[in-house]
C-alpha cells in the first residue's frame, strides 16, 4: 500500500516538474526578441508590391525588428493588416523556431485591365477590382465599354477562361463590352475583330475559334478577314 502511495506521489511530482519546466521555457521564449523579419512571396505574380511595403506592415511602428519581443506580437492583427493591402490576396504570418518573423504572401493575379470614366484598374482572378502597380505592368487584355453589376460576374468568367488558356492568353489582347452586353474581341497579330456575341456558351465559342484559327493559319487565310463571328455555336462565320 505504501509502495502504491509513493508511486502516486512520484508521478505527481514528475508531472509538476514537467509543467514547471514547460511554463518556464514558454515564458522565457515569449520574452525573447526577434532576430529579423522576412517576407516571402509565393505564386507566379511577384512584381506588384515591394517587400519593403509588406515589411512595414509586418513590424508596424517599430524601427528595428530586433527590439520586438515575441510576447508583444499579435499575429492575427499583423496578418489582417497585410491582407488589407490592395495588392495582396492572402498571407500567413508566424514566428519561426529561430526567432524570425515571417510573412508568406500571395499577391493578387490580374487577368484584365479596364479603361473607364473611373480611371484605369485591373480585374483580378477573383473578379475584384485591383489597383495598378507603380513598379510593374501586367500583360493582360484591355477592357473597354459598359461594365456594370449585371454583367461583371459573367465578364469575369470569360476573362478567367482567356487567362487559363495559353492560346487565348497570347491571342486575345482586347475585349469591348457593347451596350447590349455582347463582346467584341481583338486579336494580337491580325486586324480582324472577333464578334463573340452574348456571354453564353463561352467554352464552345472559344473551342470553335481555336479550331478555326489553327485551320486558317495553315491555309494562310487570316489576313483576308475583317471579322470572325462566333455568335453561332455550330459554326464560325467570316467576313472579308
């Protein structure tokens, strides 16, 4: 019986020692100062915001990151601050084991550039408005015409199709939204207009256009056309 009691007491003492050591280590670690801060960009588009801009948000009002203690950090607040940057899609902020404050940042992906009475801006991959960058310009289709709440969602879907297709991405350089919400597109290397029509059956229309283009290129006929009509999903109508 005494043996059992001693074993219980020993287990309690060992548990208390582990809790003490953990608390002591955690408290000591939380009061350690940071070594440095580091911004890591992920994804394909890393040219629209400077590291210095994100780093200022990361260290807030501190002039030197080495003066900041881990216990003073609010990682959620820092993350939210970076996510509010107009060029940032999302971020993750954490402190590494070796005391480095890190921000892993994914920038927004522009898929088109709009020219309107409100000025010029990008449309990003999520269909949201994105400001122009002072340090880089995206090579994306130029959008003009009537863009409103009724058609912007469908327009965004069409633009994503263009962006996700290597052929269309290189081929289509302009999209005009006409008053009836139909689209007129411009080709990079030829003078003809692409009459896309209403924003419906988009996949079929683009498939028809790609098949026509590849056939016409091989026949050296593209320079003869002024307009390529994709309104009819069962055929491509060309105007000379």
